[in-house]
């Protein structure tokens, strides 16, 4: 199956082939590589208005209800904080 992921800051998109046993973390890694995003930032995927943050990275596509043809966004997350 395939999902489309868009970077909201650059308006670039990438299609990603996924399987039900892939994890959210593996999808994120593929998208970061595919879009050539800087590795010194933290990122999250957004699906249906819900942020898929670090706590979801071990979860599978199937357990998260991600379906063929879904549109997702990737957003940069702040690191640290003051």
C-alpha cells in the first residue's frame, strides 16, 4: 500500500510504500530521507489532524489504522525548551 506525505514547511511531497507491519518510526525515517530533511531536527507525522509523536513510533501501520491512500503531513518538532 502507499501513502502520500507532505512537508508543510517546504510544500514537498513523497509517496511511501508501506506494509501493515511497518512502524510509524520506519515511515518517518523513510520520509525524512526521501525529502532530504535535516537530521538535526525532530519530526512528527500528522494523520487526520492527530500528531503521531515519539510515543507512537514503535506502533505498526495496522495498529494505528493507517490505510492505503492516506495523506499525512510531516512537521518539525521543537527540541528542548526554554
